[in-house]
DNA sequence: GTATTGAGTGAACAGACGTTCACTGAAAGG
DNA sequence: CCTTTCAGTGAACGTCTGTTCACTCAATAC
C-alpha cells in the first residue's frame, strides 16, 4: 500500500492529480481568450503537454471539465463568504468591512471569476445551470442572514429575499467589473461603495406594505 | 438605372440586402445554441443556403458580423428607450409605466437580447467593447435625464451618474432574466418592480454629503 | 447594344477537430 | 515475485475548419 521508504517520485495518485490540475488550469487559461464552448480538447491537451487521448482519463468532456471548474470556483468563493459573514458583527460599517474582502478575493482568483462571469451567460446549458444554482444558494443564505440579524424587521420574508437578490446581483455586477478592469479596482470599489450605500438607504426606508 | 416596367424579380441591391439579412439571422440563431466565438462561417453559410465563399461578400469576418448585430440590436433598443423617456412625464408611476415597455421589447426581440447578454461577457473583445460602449451611452443619457427632470436635486452630478449606473445595471440583469426565463415574465417583472422601488426609495432618502 | 460590375459558385488546400483502438510500462496489490 | 491496474502513448479515421482562386452570368451603366 505505502511506498515503503524515501521515494523522490510521486505516487500514482499524486501524478494523476497533478495532471488533472494542469488540465483545469490549461482550460481556464485557454477559455480566457474566448470561452469554454470555443476551445478544443486538443488545445487543452497540447497546452498541458499531453496527448489528446489522455484527457479522457480525467474528464469525459469539456462540459464536465467546466462543471469541475464551477465547483472549484464556488468552493473558494463560499469559504470567503463564510469568513465575511462570520466577521460581519465586528464591522463598524458592514459595507466597508465586506467589499474590500470580496475585491481581494476577486483579485487573487481573477481567472476563476472571469470564468464564472463568462460561462454564467455563455457557457453550455448545464454549466450555466450550475452557476445559477450556486448563486441562488448564496442569495438564500444572505436572505436568512439578513433575517437573522433583524436588520430589516419591517420586511416581509418575500421582500427580504428580493433585497438579498438585489444585493447579490449588484455584487455580481461589481465582480464582473473588477475582472474586466483590474487596474481600476480602487475606483470601481469606491463607486460600488456609494452605490451599495444608496441601495441600503433604500432598504432602511422601505416598508413591505407599500407594494 | 431604373428597371423599366413591371419586373417580378428583385433588384441587385435588394437581393444583396436579403442575403445579408439571412446571414445575420442565421448567425443569431446558430449562436443562440452556444455563442458567437463557437460558431463557424461554414455553418452560417450552410444555414443560409449559400456557398461558404459568398459570406465574404457581406462581412469580412464573424467578428464584424457580430459588430453589425450589436449595432442592429442597440438601434432598436434606443428607439424603444426614446419612446419610454418621451412619455415618461405622462406616467402616474414611472416604474409601472416603463418596465412593461422594456419587457415587451425584450419579448419581441428575444434573440437580440440573448445575443447581447451572451456576447457582453463572452464575445470577442471588440464586440464586448462595442456593447459596453452602447450601455455606457445609455447610462449617460439616463443620468442627464434624471438631472434634467430635477428628480434628485440633492445629488451631486457624480452621484447622479452612479445612480443611473445602478439603475441601468439592474435593468440589464432584469433583461437577462427575461431572456433566460421567458415563461416567468410576469413574476420576473413583479419582482423587478418591487426591487426597483426599493432602490428608488433609497434614492429619495440619499444625500450626497454623507459619503 | 455593348461593356462593366459584382453576388454567388465550386474546387482545392492544409490543417485542426473528436473519438476509436491496441499499446506500454511503471506503480500498487497480493 | 508475480499479477493487475491504469495514466499516458501514438496511429488512424472521417469530418469540419478558414481562405484562395478562377469562374459564371444576370443586373446595371453608358
């Protein structure tokens, strides 16, 4: 089972995982110049430095590879959000506390966010669905979190959901901009800060009854 | 010059324009199943019922065809917006007056909106730029319109621009949803109505000084 | 009535595509 | 130590790709 004593080479599983990672990274890089549906299995294989057939040892198709990338992207994203929400009560200002963390995560995972931004609207149907599902889950979590902290007691639960959706949609748009214009991060962030404030001032003055 | 008397066949220019339209429509239809970067010149030609080479008589590349589609989409969109803004003062409620018109236009031009939604993030760079440019123009027009009607006198001009951007971004998101779930138009619209109201309640209570 | 223009043709090209198959050879299992 | 497993190989297939070129032949121009 074990490889006995000191062995400089990797185990079988380690090598496989290394190739799998290389394939994921290559696909991410190649898709960045167009999109997932426009790249070919052979391009990916060539970039990895492996024969086209080897691809099938790891993924049944480019679409399944795409689903793996969605999974990977959102696993990291959710960890970041968990961190944001756990520390939220400590913030003197929720917006100023949270936005920079999101911006930092986008900066450090630009290619993943770029992938999500593109494939969310242009990817293969199953990939699109997977992304929308993940975003819907996050929206639901934000809604329960808003309800739990009692920040909007005058809201009906339906309206809390709509508010959460409004916020998530806005942050998605902001993330798209951070991806597209990495050099303008400071300005994008400053503008988003003001806009989110405008939006939340609306939240504070909103009453569900005035539908 | 003229074609003399009664002639059942089309003029040369008419035939050319008819083929051009067929190419635009074919590309729009084929890209709907993936995206512009993933379709081929030969697929388009086959769909039109013309030999691949004939494509070049109308467009130098698929990318230029994409730019033509952007142009076409936004020309129609701008006419609709002109109509919305001209009749805005008559509305008892601006939101209830405008949103249904936008929704109707999306319904009647679904393939164009789907194209814009996809290529906005996943299209060839020049196509993406063209779309963002058009959206920026519309945002600027909305800002001057908001400023002109004096609906937000307490706003700095920078904040009017940010508010306009917030509204346009939201409507873009709403349009994406109308495209993706045509069957839920009524619900999407009802939710968007509430969300836009939340947002604008924020606008009314916002003051530029509290940055 | 003759000359020009130009949208559409059809063959040809070199290369890339996805997928199949039988294979190798080192790591892991017993 | 011998056997099994399986990530990666390499050739082969039929099909599709963008682009070139010389061409036809009806509508237009003069």
